[in-house]
C-alpha cells in the first residue's frame, strides 16, 4: 500500500531531533553488541548559523565528497538531479515508491537526467542502512537502497537487526559480513562527512532535498512537480 504523503513532504532536522548520538547509542539503537566498534555519529551542525543565503555554485555542488558518487544516467544529460536522503525518512520512502520510478523511466533511462544520490542520515539506523548499501557493492547499491525504502516499515523498528540481516542476506551478505560492515568505522565517518558537508556548505536542512541543475528543491516531489522542475531545462533538446 502506498504511503500517504504528509503535508510538508520533508523530514526536517530540528534542535529537538535526536542527532547527538555517540558510539554506545549507535550500538543500542541498532540492537547488536557486534557494532561496538562503530565510531562517533557526529551531531549535525547548527542550521541557524550555517544557513546559506543562496544556492551553492554548480562546480562546488558537483565536487565529489569523501565517498564515490552513486550515479545513474548519461554524464552529458542536460539536467543533473542530486538527491540527499535519509534511509529512515518516510518522505524519502514515499518519493522512491511513487515518483522515482517515473523519474528513472522518463528521464534517467532516456538520457535527459543524470541522477546522483547522496547520503544524509538523520539517525544511526539510517546510517546503518547506508553502510549496508555501500558494502553491498556498486552494482547492488541502488537495488539495496530501493529495497530498504520499500521495506522501511519492516526494519525501521525498535529491534532492526533481524529484518536488516534478512534483507542483507538477500543481497549476498552473510551474518559475518553484515556485522563487519556495520562495524566499519571509516565507512561511518565518510557517510557522516557527506552529510556534514551538505549541511554546512549546501544548506541541506531536511530530507529529501534535491538540487536540480544547482537549484535547491525541498520535499518529496510528486510526479507533476518533478515534471514542472525538469521540463524547462529540456526545451529545445
């Protein structure tokens, strides 16, 4: 059953959000002592002091961060769409369930849009989801992301490890590789760096946040809104 989009269609970061999460809290929230080696999940910056007055430059926005870019579509496409998402964000799941299939079929697969997906975890469980997608390998990254969004209500729960492990095993993980992935301190740090860079340099304050040819658009776009945002760039193509 499709999720009902909420009014603002974005999951916002606020000062009340539980984002100051240390290593012990990461372990507790994911429910496994096997994660005891995971590093600090740093707090998000103060958006009031770091907010930007305007959209970042295209060159700065397209500069690769600490992790390899996850990209779909033609490098020469007239439109570049960057999405910042959190794996536990229900609005992101709604976008990927309802609008993303249209985006891929109508724009990405036809060479009109180059799609870049970047991690912006709002909590440790979202970070764990991204870690598993990265560990799955480049060829399985997007299928893993889509599966995690589709099954979000199954694993974004009080005891997430059993359903997460079941999903990971379908992607080829063993219990040992699953635990090793979630204990990868460097990977967690790099994912946190992607998120922190987006917050500090690009004024990402909620998920999902999109940059369409450098212009920031917040909230889970509907198909109609997606067309409205993209079509002006395709005139004369």
